[in-house]
C-alpha cells in the first residue's frame, strides 16, 4: 500500500509579515490568510473605491477583526493592552532621532524624494517614448518588438514607483526594532524577537532595492537620451544597499516564510 501523501497546509503562517504588499504581483496569494481576509472584505474593484460607502463599512469590519486578533495575541503573550501607559521620559524622541539620523534612514528618504523628482521631470520623456513605441507597433516593422519593449518599460516604471517609498519605510521599521532591542529593559527573549523583526524588515527593503536597481537599468537601456540622470539613481541605490547591508549584516540570511522556504505557491 503506497504511503499517504502529506497534506499541504493551505495557509503559510506569517507569510504576510515579510512581503512587499504587492498582491497583484505575488505568486503566494492563494496561501496567504491576510489576502483572503482582504478579498472577502473587498471582493471587487467597486468595493475598493474610496468614494464608495461600502468600502468604509468593509474597512471598519477588517479593523475590528484586526483589533480582536491583536488583543488575543497580546493575551497569549501575557500582555494587557489596557494597562500599557505612554512613556514621558524622552524615549520616543530618542528612538525617532536614532532612526531618522541614521545613514540608511536618511539615504532611503533621499532616494524616495529624488525618484519622485525624476518622474515629475521626465513625464514628457516617458510619454513621448510610449508614443514612439505605439507608432512602431502600427508600422509593424520586421524584426521589431515594440510591444514587448513597451511592456518592459512600463513594468520597470511600476517597480520603481512601488518600492520608492516602501524601501525607506521598511528600513525605518528595521531601525526602530534595532533601537527597541538595545533598550536596557529588554530581556533576551524580547531582544531575539526584535532582532528577527529587524532583519525581516531589512530584507524586504533590500529586495526592493535589488528590484529597483534592475528596473532603473531597464529604463536606462531604453531611454538612452537621458541615461546620466538614471545613472545617478543607480548610484544612490547602490550606496543605499551598501549602507543597509552594513547596518543589518544578517538581513540577507533571514528566511521569510513561504518565499524563502522552498514551498510552492
């Protein structure tokens, strides 16, 4: 009698804790509990419309579920959310300053700002390029592949825009966990948890940097007339990556559930 196949659990625990939230591009949505919860709350594009009253009602329901999940998780760890008091000893200011004044924190914010400025300054260039590709497509030039090139350029722009702010956010989150782990009142267990969250957040930021570097390279190859400004963006990102890797040396080795464990979508 052949051995029974081990049943694969549908959901991968914690997979949504270390993702880039780009569900439309993710291969693991079928194994993500959070994705299913959101899809149930927002089943179609109309339900996602910010002007739709149903959107806000659904959002309120999700927030209520989140509150209950948070309270339950806190109770399981012996944490009484009702007893937590706000500190007034300058700790928040110290954490904020340590985060914002750090090298990767400043560089991440600077990159996000420069990327926005680049797209604002080159909107005409991108539009003209797309029109040129459409003209080539209509001419059906032999051996030419304008449609594929247009998709590649649009995809590259989408990648850059998706990650440009997220990189800084994830780095800030990792830096905050770093500060928390160093707090004098933190015990070994707390330090270990914070170290994991720190490296997980930093890894997501590094993945965003890697993909953005590749995307800028695609744009630079296609928009050769303005390659110098894109070279500047590549240099900024490369330096940011070095700073992040130096600050979080264990981040690359962090194993994200699902994505890095060899499981199938």
